């Protein structure tokens, strides 16, 4: 388990501890106190209260397939303001475990990093192999 696996990902301290364990992440507090995870100035995950239930939730970017699949699970919704960009909003007690949420946040980080310019990836110290969608490594 990377980062702070022992802390609850659905608490601000656990969320921030985990995302800060990912490469080249900046955490910004904005939009009414939301914790916003950014890489290269681009958002990949956030911990916020942008919902009608006044419940703190985690939202993250996901692939088209994951967006469709996750949106069908209990406690997971298309993210307010961000759904058209394939973001989901995950409530505590959803069908995803904390480890699942960490894995999806890690993938969100990779998806967003992959779209950064090569120059910015280099400045951030991100490896081309891990963050270049055109150079996939195949396992033999």
C-alpha cells in the first residue's frame, strides 16, 4: 500500500497524505475549503463537499470505461461540474474499498500526467515510460 494506507482516505488527513505520496503532486485548498490534488497545475482528485448531502466526498478523473462502470455502483455518482470530463464523486460507504479508491486516484494521477507536455513532465521529474500514453510497455 503506498502513501498512508493506515489513514482513512475519506478523511482530509488521509486523502492529503495519500495524494502527496504520488510523484510531483501539489495540494491546494480552494473552492470552499476543498483539498485539490494537482499535477503540473492540472487537477486529478479532490476532497470536497460539492453535493446536496453536505457530506465530504472524493472525486477523481477516470477513463471512459471506469466512468461508466463506477457510475453504476452504490455510493458513486457522476461528479457535479466535472462529469462531462469523466469524473466520479465517491461517498464514504460506497461499494469501493479504501484500497480501491487509492488505486483509482493513482490512475487519475497517471491519466492527467500523461496529458502534460513532455517538457513539463521533464521539469516535474516524471519518467517518460510511466507517463507517456504512446509508449506502452508490454510484458513478455
